């Protein structure tokens, strides 16, 4: 680490006193140094900014949206006052991560865009091609064509950020132009802030505002540690609580885009719950830590890797976790066919288990079974539940069985009140676990007058006997 960068590390931790600095073990601090004089406090971030700012770009998107009017739901006036499509322009930021013109930004910056333009720091403009978009991680990868190598930001894949590290946020807030703000890493592994399915955000107090989305969060070596994604704010402006997607996830998405591969949606196949004080006491733990395995899905990744119900997962790949989201993130940053190292407390023994990175079982778009004939289900289309399908439509991944996907209008099933989402438990006293079960029972008893049925509707169980006339 150069002398200038060391001095920059000193520049903004303003609360430290020279006397306190003398007591710090520099080796233990791993080069994170407290300022020792007023001169060191007055040093500038300018050398880092000059190095990294050219790699941060503006992303302009254009999309077509429909104007809603107050008569949109009126059966008469909606025909007279129809919604008119209009163009909507929005802006965000992006980071050049490869000299050939590969840019990473947020998914929500480019979603549904009909046109994308990238403006470099030197004001050159380019049309952008979308290589990959991924709503689950809120990341997108773009490509611009240029004849010369572009400035880029390297990924920091060697040193994990720590709470208190100095960082710079670079982007285009409110469209005013490229802006640099400074702050610290306020927290790590924030998982309960929404927006993505694989959340493990870096929290920072560096000012992030609308337009910063997709911009860079860099460390004091000028390396990318995250992509700015969202803020918590009541006013719409920065309140000092911003969140960035960690560079490990950014790297995974970029590598997938460049290899023209498909992002694997890893699924652990285990329910994890935070270890509370009561749970820790019952397991004889000194303090609450880790996540308790409360359920295992058969023949999924956790089962294959040797996890058991009642295990406490302490860490994944050396990183402590406290809930399901933390484990999902650690699996998601690995590639298909790899394995994650789980540190597990089982009884009094601490074990190391290799859990494979596997997608959720089943199909995300499964086949539908139309039901016909003289039976009360005639007119429905059924679908087989699976973890993959359930995650796609927002159902509990552990839920299994057969569900009504849709009901044909004026059909027998519609007359008997079947609704999309009804889960069939049994028909004619026989359990329904698969589509084959449903088809076989409906065919075998076709034409019967009375049909006892058990179904689950939004957690409520109904057991009517339906009569055909």
C-alpha cells in the first residue's frame, strides 16, 4: 500500500486523538490507521478520485408506459378515456468493469427500456446492448462498442470490507453530473432491507441519492467493493443510510454474462431461523449465534450435503450467518457444481460440511393438466407444485401437491366455485399428491353423482361434497 493511500486512510476518521493513536497495534489493525496529526486529517481523496472516476458512467434509459386515468376501471368511461402510452426517461449510473466496454448497473435502472445510452465521464455517448438482466439480484450487464480500451474499476476480491472502512460513492445523483461522496462502511450483510432475493448489502453513510443507482462504491485502493443500489429515506434524499450490492455478487453476474451462461438460482433446501437467546440456552451455547436448521427438504442441497434438522449453521465459507438470507447469498456467489463449506454445530461437535450449489428441484414453468369430463373439476387446469415453481410465483418452497392454476369461465368447476390457488388434498377419499393422481381419480370416477373433496384455500381447509346434476 503506497504512502499516499495510507495517508488517505487517515483523512476522515476525525474523532481519533493523537494520544489514542499511539496505543494502536498497527499489525492487528491490518493497515487501517488512525490519523496522528492535523496535517494528516487535511489530506485529500483527490488522487483516488482521479483514478476511479473515469470508470463510472451515466446510464440513460427510455421506456414506454401507459398513463393511468381516473376512469380506467369504469366499464363505460374507460372506453372513452383510454390510457395513452407515453415515453418515460430515467437516469442512473454504471461502472465499467472491463476495458472492452462491459458495464454493470442495477436492473431497476434498465428494466423494460426500449433504448439505452451510456455517457462516459469524458462526455462521449454510446448506444448500449443488454448482455444480461437479473431482477433477483437487481443487477444488469451492458456492453458498448469502442475501438479503444476504456478505464475500468478492478474488483476487490481479496480483502473483505470491515465496518469503519472509508469508502467513496460515485454516481450521477438527480442528473446534476458525476458526484463523489465519502463515508464509511456502516454495517455488513444487511439482509432485511428488501428489493433483492439474495440480499446481503453493504450499508454506508456516504450520501447516495436518486440517480446514484448502479454507481460505484470504492475502497481506499480505488477498487470496487459494491454497486450502489438503494437508500432508506422518507424524503427521497440521502439520510445517511445507503446500501450497495457486494462485489462478490457483482462478479458472479458479470462472469455469467460474459460466458453467456445462465445464472443458477441456488436453493439450500433447509429452513433456517435465527438463534434466539432461548434457543441458545436450550443448546447450551454461551451466546446466540448462527441459524437453526428447523426443516430439511428431501434430496435437495442441504440433504445431499449432510445437514440435519436441529443443526446450527455457524458460518458459510468462513462468514458468520444468522438467517436464511445470509446462507442464500453465500451459495449464490458460487458457480454451479461448486460446494460451499458449512460450519455446523451438532450437539457438542463442530463439523465442516460441503454443501453443493444446486438449483431448486422442479421446473419454473411446469406443464399444466387440463381436466375434462363429467366431474366437478372439469374446466380447471392443474399444476404440480415444486420448490422451483413455488419460488417463481411466491409460494412457500416447501409446499407440495397439486394446485388449481386457472378456471375456465362458465365451466363446471367455475359453477362449483373453484378458484386459482386452491390446493387439492384429496378427491373421492383418495389423496392427491401428483398430477397423475388427479387425472387418474377424475377419469376413474367419471360420471359419479357425489364427489367428496378436501382442498386448502389460503390456509383454510374445506371438505365439501359436490353433487353433479
